[in-house]
């Protein structure tokens, strides 16, 4: 925010290697009481990805580490946006 309390505009540069979206169908959340961080792993599991021993495996497509205040902001934003979606 600037001195008048109005939000400043923010320009975000998206590196070339991050421009294509990835698909995730599993999320794992870990917290660290030592650092106060929240770690979110996004994993994609394809139904046909089965190892020779019969176990299914997934691929980590992104890991995001958030401070606790940012994780709380994310929770509030998701609650706000998802609350606007009509349940079927």
C-alpha cells in the first residue's frame, strides 16, 4: 500500500517454464512448528501409473512453502471464492 492507504499495482513476471498450467489431483499439506511454515505439495496421479509391484505412484508437480500469515490469507481467499460457487 502507498502512503494514502491505497493498494499499489503489482506486476507479476511469469517465467517461461511456469507458463503452462499443471494438473494436480492430490494435495499433501505439512506444517513445521519450528519454522511456522506451511508446505503444500501438489501431486498428479494418473490411474494407469502403476509400478511393477502393483503400487500406484504419483508425480510431484509443485511444492509451495508459505509463511503462516500467507497460508491464513490463502484459506480466507479460498473460503471466499469457493463460498460463491453454488453446490450441486
